[in-house]
C-alpha cells in the first residue's frame, strides 16, 4: 500500500483541508463524521446549527456525494419516484461542512486519526479531536453458489435503478422470444428476504411489472412469476403477526409464490434450488436478506459487540464492554449497538426512524460537550412501522396498537417518509413526482444497459474479424437445399410473438 501523506489540519483557506506543520495546534476542535448516510448527515447538520465555524470544524467522509433515503428505494425501483429525488446531495444539504469523498479504510482512535482512500489517488490520514461513527451497514451475504454472479442487491439507489431496468428489460426481451423455456426463465423474478426491504421491493416491482405488461400484446400477465423466499416462519417481523398475516394473504392474492422457513441453496447460472427441494430457472435474483455492520470496524481499535457493531451507551458515546466511556468518540445507526431505554436489555432496531433521531441527538450532545455541558440520554418510543405494497396498497402499525391496511396505510407511508426526507427541495420534488404519476401515469421503459453505457461503443470500435473463405463444398447446396431450413411454419405460427399478438388482438 502506498505510504500515507502527512495528517491534515483545520487551519485552511476557503474550507480546503491543507497539510499543516507537525505539532501546530488547531484553533478550533475538529469533528470527523464517518459516513454521509442518515446518521452522518443529520448529526453534521445539527452540530453546525448548534455551533458556528469558530466553535468547531466539521468534516464528513463518504464514498458517495449524497445521502440515500433508503425507505424510498422500492418506489424508485418501481418508477413512482425519480431516483434523483431519493438522494440528498451532501454539498447542498451540508452547508458550512467540509465533505471528503472516499472510503474509510482504517480507524486509529488512540492516535485520533482515520485513513481515507479517495476514489482516485493515494490514501491519506485526517486527524481529529472528536469522532462520530455513522458508517451504516452493508448487505449480509452468504456463500451460496452463484449468488455473487447473478444476485442483485437492494441497498442503494444504483441498485434500485439497475433492478428496475433489468426487470423491464427482461419483459422487453421476452416479448420477442418464443422459446418457452427461455421465456419462462426471463419472466421469473425471485426475491430473497421477507423483511421490510424485501416485501416492499417485491410489492412495488411486481405492481410495476403487471402495469407494464398491459402494453405488451405478446405477454399474458399470468406468464410472469414472482417468488419470495424467507428463512423464518413469517414475513414483516417488524409489525404484528396479524399484519404480517394480512400482508401474506394480499401477496398470495396477487399470485406471488411465498416460501416460508425456506432458504436459497443455489442459483448457479440462474438455476434456483431451494432448501425444500424446489427447483426452477430465473434470470432475476434480488437479495434483501439482512445487513451487517460496516466491515472496516473490525480492523479499528473501537470496542465491538459479538456481531461487529460499535458498543454505545444511552448518550450515544462509544464505550468499552465494561461500560467505560471511550473519550471523544460517538456512534449511532446500523453500525452501533445503542441501548433501547424503553425496552431494557434490547438495542434500538436498525431503521431510518432511529437513525434520523440518533443523528440529531449526537449533534445536540456533542455541542453540549464542546460547551462543557453534560450530554442527555437518547430515548425514543417507536411511533410505528409503515410499508408500501405497491400503488395504493400498504400496511401500517402506529404506536404499537393502531393497525391500518390498504389505501390509508399507503397514504400514511408516503406522508411519514416525505416529511422525514431531508431538505425542502427534495420534499417538493417527490410530491410533484407523485402528482405527475397520478395525472400522467408512470413511465415503464427500460433505458438500455445503464450499468455499462459504453458497451455498444466498444463493440463498434473493435475491428471486424476477417472472414474465412468457404470452399465450394461448404457453400454448395445439398439435396437441392439452398439454405438452412427455416423454423417449421406450424411452430412459427403457433409460438411466435407476432402470432400471439395477432391472436390477442383478435
């Protein structure tokens, strides 16, 4: 690995981090926030509101230049929301905060420094006085044969766009394919994981696909097959069993196959094998089966619990296993084990509701500490859970007692999350997009190979291979035949997409 450059200092013109002479004291304390997700963005914004530039220098580090609001990813995948509107650009949302784009590759809290590897260039170190860990989580994958090659994740907006493009692309290609086995494989979509992410993604994408095939005369709606695989005995563990059962019933009414207490055993080359022995082929496998704390924490000197999360106390301060506070270190979100004061012995669930409030609370507490005041404990009673199952469909459980189904739950889902979305600009754009979808209907078109937009240009740039001259014997017709035999007329008339379209129109 290249040698890191010298640590950087906060004494800099125009907000740019500049190398400083060794030993030069900082005029103001520097707070480094690792991660620009919900915790990172909200903690940095709140701290900047509480303290001016002369009170603290704030630096946010993230490989992406924006925060993704994960609860809106299913609607982005379904085309109900423009994907650009489910992200909050750091440069716009974090006014008065320095943003460094790069991966955190090493944390040495004892030395008060972190190593950052930029998108291009050599790694470098940034020193700090206070650390906020909001690195979030990554997909928890398993060593299942074929998963790495054919699986699609669902953790960020790029994956949501890729899933939407892939599903609509498979429908487009299937409409021009009359091989029944290949066509069946193209139109089979498998979702692994029955939590909020999996159920919402399945509900929204299935709803979009059913809407899209109404424009295809060559595809019947019952040709599409949607499958949900869940390892536990129920789906949506975040809500009551009653609402989980209702959701299960509604999905099955939409002819979605659901396998409970079942695991994905293999998906090599799209051949799906489940733990109960079920086998079939599919070209789409979406993995939403859980998350784990960011793996960079394992190589740090911060205390972790048995599943790799940073240990915290009720003040969101990082602590050792015996409760001793680690000085000048804070953490929250999916990568932190934050005690739930309303449920003694439990930790706060890794969802956007807690991450948003924990981020704000860290900003408040850090501002208090920097002003020599005492921090306050974080406690939040869960206000409920809402889930969208497609257009005008949803489930919600409010304050643990009020259970809502159908259209009203869908309205509650949209209302709650649009208010939680950071920046007024994004709230307005999302609301305008929803209005446009109601009036003009949503667009259901695949935009080619967005994951590799240069593929066609590369193919055009490669010089053609020289043709090998054929011998007279190779080119001469045999038995009066002048070319390869065409598809049998009866087969073509029966199975071709054009014939199927004609029959549908008739």
